[in-house]
C-alpha cells in the first residue's frame, strides 16, 4: 500500500479515536500518515539542539539542552508535526539492568548531561536518581483488560530537549501506531520564529494551583512551608467521585425476624465456593431468583431492590469501599477517636490528588529535620503489588500520579523480620487475616483464627528498592518462589525466633486493631461510612505487617481486600467456606475457628 486514499482512510479509521483523545488537530493527520509510512524523522531539519548557559551555578533541576527553531514555522502548516522516537523503554525494576549496557548508559548520560566518564555503577545510580525529570510513561493492558503493565520511556535527544513553560508553543503527546509501535508526536501550538526555543507544558491539563505546583517540583523547586501537614476532611462528594452511587435498603421491609430454613440455595460466581461449599444445609443454584444467598465477585449496588425480597442475603455492605479502596481506607482510619489522635496501627498516608500539598509539606519537614524519608506509593485500587514503588526521591514520587491516582504511605523501615534458612537471612513478611462482617448495627465482627503468611525471598535491607524479592511479599502471582507455611507452623517458629514476644500478645493487638478499623468505618453516614443492611454479610481480608516501635511490636494495617483470593485457605482448610457460611447465615459460631471481636 502507498499514498492511496484507501490506505489513508484505513489509517485514520484505526487511529482517529487516539487523535481525538490526544487533541491532535485534524490538519496534521494525513501528513503524519505519510511520515509514518516512510519513517521520516525530519525534526532535525527544522530544529537544533543548543546547550543552555546559566549565569549562576547550574542546579540539578536546570535543563542542559534546549531545542531551537532553525526557521519560521506556522502552526497551520499541515507538515509541522514531527515524529519523536524513544531512546529507552523500560520497567522500573529492570532499569538498572538495562543501564549495564554501555551504549544505552552513555546515550542516556549524554541526554541528561552527566559525566560519561564516571565509574559504571556510580553513573547508573546517578541516572536512576535524576531520570524523573526526563521520564514519561504509558500503560499496556493484557488481552482481556484485567491487568496492565506500566512502561516508562525516554524520548530521543530532540524530545528530551524541549523545555517547560506555562505558555507553551508546542505539545508532545504519546502515539501508538497499531503496526509500528510507540512514538511521540511534536506539533505546534503557536507560530514559531527562527531562533525561538521550543517549550511544552510539563503539567499540561492541571489547573489547580497547588497540584500544579507539586507536579512541577522535579523542574521548579518550590516551598510548601505555608501548607499544613494535616489534610482537611473531605465531604461526600469525594467519596462518590468516580464511583457509581449505591441505593440503600428500605429498613422497614426488613424488620420482621427471618425464619431459619432447612436448606439455603446459594448463587455464586466464585469457583472456590462452588468447589468447597459442601455442607448439606447449602445447595448451589444457577438461578439468582431462587437463591437465598447471592455471593458475587463483582460489586453489588442496588440494596433498595434487594430489600424488596427480605429473605435474600448478599455478600456485600453498602459503601464498603470505605474499607476496600486505599485512599478511602486512609480517611476511614483518620476517624480514630473522632480525628483527635493518629492511630499507631496506621502508617502516615496521603492521597496524591487532593492531599498532595499536605504530603509535600510533611515530606519537606522530615527532610529539613534530617529524618529518613522512605515512602511506598500505591494505586488506589490495584492488587498483587502492581504499580507500587518505594523511594525517598520526591521527584520520583511527583511523577507517579501521572500513571493513575495514588496514595503515598510511610514505608516501614524497621519491620519485624522472619529468619529463613534457604534465604540465609531475615526477610520481610506480612500476615493476612480473614474478616467476617455480619452486622453493622449492632456491629458484629468475626476473625478466622487461621491466618496466612507471605514472605519476601531475599534478606531485608534499606536499599535496592526496585528489587521485588527483597521488598515485596506477594509471590503467588509472579514467577518467584512462594514459601508455604501454615499458621501453626509459623507460631512454632515465631516462639523460637521471638521468645520474649508471645504470639498471643501480638495477635491480641492485631485483633484490637481490626475491630477499631471496622468501628471507624461505621462512624460516618453513607456514602462516607458503612450503611446498615440486615441482608448483608461480607468477607474481607486484612493484610498487615509488624513493625518495631520503642522496642515493642506494633501491627500496621496495609489494606482491606474486597473479594480476596481464598484458594490457599480452601486448600489448607477444606471446611473454610462451610464454617464461614454456617456462621454468616445459620448463626452457628465455632469458637475453635473464629474470634468474635
């Protein structure tokens, strides 16, 4: 195919949604097709790299290179769109390995204007520490859209030389050619005169002054001394933003006492319930209408309609996302003692949307006081350690919200460790407890006595934070080895390793923490808190770590999980779901299996 109208039309049909989403003016589309067809990278014919001299001493955030127009350029000229190639594409945990290659390392050093003659390892660390002013990112989803991989990239020398301005004369946007792969597109916003420098807005689309100031920190250092470290308390609009509203049950329909049935029909979407719910008092059905128990794996929201069928139960509570979504869990935990005291069991946490100024102020205060400043940055609603980062680099942190909404949480730098012979050292571990919420009013919470453990595969130390096997414990979704250890076996090992700290005493703190968290979730009216729903029952998983504080062991909550993976629980304990269903729906409490909080 060549420059035929059919080929051009086919290209436009494939890429039009992308052009519209990126606001690429239509006048450039056909010209871009021709440049892609011939792989014409002609920006060098119209621009040149120039070295920037600074009157005062050059600072790390100063750009060394600029891009200058060689001639007059008109934004209405359909040819003034330029392909920008990518010099380096990588995932964070692979970046240091990539930089072992001399050609790549030296090219990136030249782009960043670093000393190419520095020792190899020193130069790699310098690149990694300072690359956040140059990085860009995009996400790649798998075929069914359930998971995404975050990719970072450096543009080529021309793309990296474009400097920042709040009044830009060009834009640069990423572009995926469906046959050729990833590029960036540079096109004009204004007419440009010969000799003009080229600028784009590094915080494009961000209008909130405080958020914009924080976003630009990697390039424009700013003081946040006038911003309080304590965030304000958001209203219902924050809780509802980005969420589909849920209807509340009509409690008048649910006042009558439910008669216990001889057999309960269960409709479930969860394969392990289908396999392991074997008690004769429950029978599986594929018919939702005849089911007494609805156990969904997707979110359920219409509790009002459900209350018109008083005999039915569902495995969710209205607005339970105040526990299961990370930024909302943070706000829930702040209600501890009516916002008068920060709970010891919750690490300092901010969301990087409307609390970014508070976070930067807190970060800068710690920095000024010479305190360690390591943070873990997590997406609001992803699991399996996806898109999670650990760093003490504020520039790194400020680049991460561009990849999706995040929370930033104080990293536990003094965790309680577990000795593993096969690792020849002490590793991080976390503990998962299964929580059963039976009622909100009155509050009825149970915890399964059998807990679950996850271990890192390398001894812990405060370095190499992109080393997954050292700093993360979720190995069952990776190719890394997964250590299996049942809780009874763990308790025996615990008493050997920490004979002065009884596991019973530690667990008492954990259970108290779990109850206080759920209590916090009931202290506000919906949508800011859990709603009463007599037809609701729920199963969550609480993931926590143990930390040393003042020579004591302090549990720290990491997250509450909606629809946690129960495969291991069922394999270890085949009656797992039988016991849970009898507790939740038949009121059969088994003190050998559950704690009642």
